[in-house]
């Protein structure tokens, strides 16, 4: 028997365009601050749902992130080598190739990188960059909290696990986030282009204020997916005209909201396309992260001397909290477990089974 879409927990026919379109644009700061964008550019963010900002970051603001990523890759390599999973450490390969070599010898190395829950110091500094927060203030106002979900993307060439299908970010979160503006900065650490897998965005795909019916999971991954037919019918997207490829040079970023459909293209180059997803919202609104972890307060209109509490934020590893919420004991899970079950899988119809959904079903049965 077919199950109607409205029977799935993620479904809603509510619409909240006022939370994302032009009427959601806050009053712009009266004081000029470093990094602020022209008001016309901010208006474009609310009209199109995204903006590309080139030449925003200085090399010295991004290079430390690359160094911290190299440390993360080395940590994974050392663990794999010590456990006898790989024959060499591949130290002779650099930032753009070493993880590819690890992936070839131990498929799933990219997933191990993704599951590292600790935020390195350089990522913290970038996320709370004064100039960047001045732009975020233009999008949501002076009170800013970093969202608990952030990602380091290691798009290894020709790797299914790094190709993200069409989706709205809200499709991964609890329904209470459906009317919360959560801007994302997508920051590449290499010149991102169509060949190495930049973003593709459905321009103005947020205009209805609706969340489309997603499905789970895409291919052999843990990703939810949004069919183009649903984008056309429910979100009123013109598939022939509205889909825009978004190349971004090193030093730039894409800023987009949490209900605009987007995907990342395959990487058919020879280098890894590294990037960071960093998110913010107003501290008074729900994160939609299933009460697993709070965000980190970065700015307060009531406290101009606010010190960011990174220690508390880093005490909780969101990936471990997800597994704990599903009654996964640490002893039950291998250090090299490659499955990525999560609460988003319970929101949508499962149309394709794989090791990630199998693990989710196993946990659901146990619960």
C-alpha cells in the first residue's frame, strides 16, 4: 500500500516565505564595519536565496585551516596504519592528494574525516572572523549564534560519498527549523569550479517558503535527496532556467539560506576539493538539531565584550551525541565504523537501502 507523503514526519504543507524573502531582511547597521557588503548585495541574498562573494578572505585567514586539515588527515592515516589497514602513510603527498591515496587503500577514509567531531582552532577563528560576522549581522541582526552543525567537506575525485544530491538543508533538521533563517557560508579552500565539484543552486528556490518532500537515501550514501519533479511542482522552480552553477575562487564564499535547493557536482579533476560549511542563526530560535547539541554564542547586542566559549562547544562531539541518542554504546562501534545513521533518516521515505540505512533500521529495532 502506498504511503501518502503527509504520513512522513518531515512533511509539511506550511509556507513561511516571510522568514526568507525580502521582508526578512533586517534593518542594516547604522555604523559601517569592516567586511560589510553593499545593501544591494544583501538584498540579492534575500531575493535569489544566495550570493557569491569573491575575494573576501585573505590568504592568511584560510591557510591555517589548510594546515589543520593536514593534521586531521595525518591523524586518520596514523590510525589506519597502526591498525594495519593501510600499507603506507603517503606523507609524500600533500593537501590536495594525500586523502585520495588513503581512500584508494582504505575506502571510507573520507567518512572517517567527516566523523571527526572536534573543531580545530583555525576553523574556530574563521567561523568567528570579525569581518565575516559583520556580514552575518547584515543577514540576521546583531545577535548571532553558531549552529551546532558544521562540516568539513573532502570532495575526493570520483567518489560517490562526496557527491551531495539536490536537497534543502532544512531537510536534515527537525521541523521546528522550517521557519528559522540559518545562513550558511560555503568556503572552498581551493578554486572551486564545475570540474572539481562546486555548488549548483536553484536560484529563487526559496521563494515559496516551503520544504519539499525529500527521500532517503541517495545511492550508497546517507544523504537525503529532493527530486527535480518536487522542486518544480511544490517549490515552483523552473528546472530549465533557475539552476545556476556557482564557481568560487579561493578567498571567496557562497552565502545561502537553509531552504534553497542546492547540490554539489562530481569532482572529475585530480585534486581534492576541500571546503567548509559554517552556519549561524539568531540565538532565540530553535536549532532543529533534535536537542542533541547547542550552538555557540558569537555576538550579543547586550554584551559587546562577549568571549566565545569554545571549550563548552567542543566538549560535545555531535556525531557521538547522535549515536548516543540512538543508544549506540562506544564499545559497540568500531573506531573504523563507516556507517552514518542519523535522525534525518526517520523524517523521510526510505526509497533506497544501503549500509547506512541498514544500520539505522538496526538501531530502530534495538530501541
